[in-house]
C-alpha cells in the first residue's frame, strides 16, 4: 500500500541545511497496524507529514497504492488525503462549540458523499466509538477521552484506507488512553490500516510492528508478538 524509497527531507532555512529525514526506505502493507516511534526531534513528525500528503520529500520516491507522490498535483494530493486517509491528533482538533455530529461531519463536507447518505455515516461512526448518546452534545463539554473518541469517529467517517494517529493518548489518563487504543485495535481488526506515531513505548506495543526513527533515519523495524498486549493499561 505504502512504499518509501530513499526519502530525504531537508530544510534550507539554515546553513548548512537541516536534514530532517535521511534516506528512509520501508513498505507498509494494507491492513497492518504500524507504530512509528522515536524521541522528540527524531524526524517522526516530519515522516508523518510526508506519509499523510501534508508535505513533500526533498528527494526519493513515495508510492501510495501505486501512485507516485511526485506525479500528483497539490489538489490531487488533497483529494486522496480526504478520501483515503483519516487523522487523529493529540490535541483533538475539534470545534468546541459545534456538536459531536457536526464535528464528525467535517470530512464529508469535502467529499462526494450526497447529503442523504451523510446522516447514517455519521451516526455509524459515532456509534462505533461508543458515543451515540452524545451525538448532539457540544464537543467542548466532553471529557478528554470522549473528545479523542469523537476525533476517531471523524477520522473513520469516510471509511479511509489508512488512519494516522499522532500521539493519540498523549493528553489522556491511562483509562481513557486504554479506551482509545482499544478502538484503534478494533478498527485494525475490521480491516483498517493504522499508522500510530508515538514516543510512548508502551503504546507502541499494541501495534503489530514498530519502526523506530532516530536522527532522521530508520534505526529498527520489528514485528511485535501480541500475546503481551493489554498489560500496559491494567
């Protein structure tokens, strides 16, 4: 599904240039649950921006479902990002005075889904994260864990091929974090590809594979044995 070959990202606002990513190469298969892990400043956020079409590499080849990123216009990248990618952020990025329903609807406003079908898609997404009883509540009145679940509902309402979760438990207590991770596991079990970006090693253990980033390069790429899962939040 995703192929990166010799990806480099340099910023030329200093002399010498800052190399954020240096010769990154790996593939992600459809249906995987991958954690990209590394400390602050390692390059993982830059990598996320490239993987999610929010930025372009300086050099190298990024292929998404057979389409090379450098062959696509910004408008085409934006269309694919909205249709095939869902996003969950540490800071939730919700409209506080808007209802849960209205927040989850946002990706559909930029899609070709007709108005008649939107209501069911939104209701199904909200139900999937266990918030059907909160659908008309203002997002700003929810707890942190509930806000993150709304963000997940918004991410999956378009039924994307891949969901990017950027430090999704970073602002949550352990119980709320466990609920969020359980939802991501359920989405993975339902066939979604999950790419989790985190500095928390215990959160990364819930993935099937970890890619560790250090100093802008891949330090390790390992499959994870799943039989020890869930102990981290107990």
